[in-house]
């Protein structure tokens, strides 16, 4: 039964290979091409990486999609990532180690170079291009999977155009360099956690999806066939014999694994585990996007029933995890019952508590009426001097008794006079000692403020308390005085 199953699987893979029009004779060339794309010590590779990182960083900061797309086309990251997928499909341990080292070094180099550029900039404002790469979800995983499948098929068919590192459509679709440069922006701006974690998750999603897709394609087209390995193995060994990484691995316990790595089922389980770990945060992000979309749709429908779009002056929506807040300013008044009905409709659609605040902006007629009400009352006309006296005394007494230090002195009387230079207020008081000049200054400021008069002077007249009469002498003491 096992042999029949293996034979049927082999026939299926052969049919897929034939359907994709993959020439079996070109497989060694494709293997060698993918192997070379994972070369760590390649000047051309690192120049392309630096140029791509610089262009992507500036494009993100400038919020220019065209510049970011240009960086995607230059990025060489697709090569070592496809090499990782081929190493898992063919069981080539050395190619796997080589590709992993290349990917890690490329990640560190791109992030460091991008962070250095951002650190040198005089401003660190996140743009729309940056923020759009900080909230990945399952849709991004789907894009990466299809992009990895497309890239692997193109490579297996031996397509021209620069080999593995020149796949324009796939490079634009999966966008490997912009997420890394977004991480660099977060580091260079002072280690902004949400930007670093969000963009890092997006890059890891693309990385894992492409590796898994490449593994599947290379496995289905039989890149692990013994004849392919036999034909290319010797040439690869000859080139790898001078690599420092190969020499280092030969002196470790991993030397026995250089020819192959593990059974196929363990490699499949490893990829499945990685994708399952990424599935959790990506699915949560997708559900969040779904909830926000439903909430905004419910709000748009409810607001449309309250007022027309032309009547909306301002609309502010705050979508918190447990509560929705909507603030509307309209040109028309809306009944309270209608507002409550709209609020309940949003609650029913979203399942979250809703605060719906609706305010009506005042019209020109209402503003004119309000200004008329706020006008100060005209002063009462005064026809004689006695009326003037009563008016001024009434205006003076309240601030006088409020500001007078009753605990320190007794107010005996006051006078209000006029002179060409201003108004004079003379106060008579009785106290054990004369009040300080600070009291006079305070009273003067109070009168100036309350009476709305700048030229006003306060004069203080101090009346000492009367001295008590001396005590009368006793009769005995008088007689003694006379006897002397």
C-alpha cells in the first residue's frame, strides 16, 4: 500500500511538472541559480540591498508610493528567501543554513541603514505609507502566499529577465523591503514600539509565506529528484569547499547533516507550525478590520437617517474596543427620539455600547438674537445732581464694604469728590494705628476696577482712639498728701 501511495504521488508530481511545462533538463541550472542567489559574500547583492533600503526609506518618509515601488523592484531579498524554500524541499542542509544566514544579515543591514537615514532627518513624522505597513492581517498572508507561488513557478520555468532577483511583479506584490525600512523608521525615530512590532510582523508574514510557497512548488515539480541532486551536487560542493561557512560547519556536529536534513514530514510540520503561530495575531487583526468596517457602515447608515450629508458640519468617530463614540454637528435640529433610535440601531449592528452626541450649529438669526441679549443695559438717565449723588454712592458702597479691612479699622465715613485731574475718594477711619500704604493701594485698585475709572485717588484720614480718663485718687492718699 505504501509503494502504491508513493507511486501515485510521484505520478501526480510528474503531471504537475508537465502541466507547468518545466524542462527536466533545466532543473540543475535552476538549482544552481537559486544557490547563487543565497550567496552572502556578494558585492552586487549588498549594493542592491543598500540602494533598495535607501530608496524605500526616503519613499516612506516622503509618502511617495512610486518611490517605494522602485525600491521593491531593486530589492534582492527574494533570492535567499526562495533558496530557503528550495533547501526545505530538497533537504539541502547547507543551502538552508546559507540562506538563513543571508536573510538574517540582510534584515540587520537593511534595518540599520534605514534607521541611520531616519536618525539624520530633522523630522520623524509617520506618513500614510508607513502606517499602512504597521497593521498586517490574514489578507497580507494570502498576498504573500500567492506571490511566493508565482515567484517559485517563474524560477522553475527558467524565466529570463535577470534570474531570481529580477521578478518585478512578484517583488511589487510581496513588498519585502518596505516593511524592513518601516522597522528602521521606528528604530531611528526613538524605538516606537507599535511601528516596529507591526512592520516586523508584516515582514515575518511575507517571509514565512514565501518560504512555504516556494517549498510547495519546488517539491511538486520534483526539485528533490535524485538525478537533479547528483548532477548538481558535485559542482556545488566544489564551490562551497572554499566558503568560510562551509568550513566552519565541517568542524561542528552538523557536518553529517550537510548532505541532507531530516525527513520530509518534519520539514512540513516545521513550516506548518510557523504559519500557525503567525495565524493568531493576523486573524485578530483581520477581525479588528472586520469589526471596524461593520461599525463604520452602521454609523454611516444611522447618520444618513438623522440628516443629509449637506447638513453635517462635523463628524468625529472614535472606535474603542468596548465603546463607540460619535460626535455630530448639524445645521438642522434633530429630535431626541430620533437620535436615540439611531443609537440603538448602531448598538444592534455592532454589539457595543454607543455614545451618540448631536449638536446643532446656530444660524445667523439665532446668533444675532443672542448678541442682542448679551448687550449691556443702557445706563439710566440722570436729570439732577441728587440723582448723580445717589447713583455714585450706590456704585461706591458695595466695593468699599467688600474690600474694607473691618478687622483692623472702623470706617467712620467717606467722601467722593471730583477734580480736573480725576476722582478723589476720602475715607475716615479709626484704628489703634494708621493702616499701611498697601491697604490704600489695594482699595485704589478695587475702585478703579469696579467703577471703571483710571484716574482715581484714595486718601485715608486716620482718627486715633480716644484716651481713657485717668483713675480717681482714693481719699486716704489725699490726706497723706496734705499732711506732707
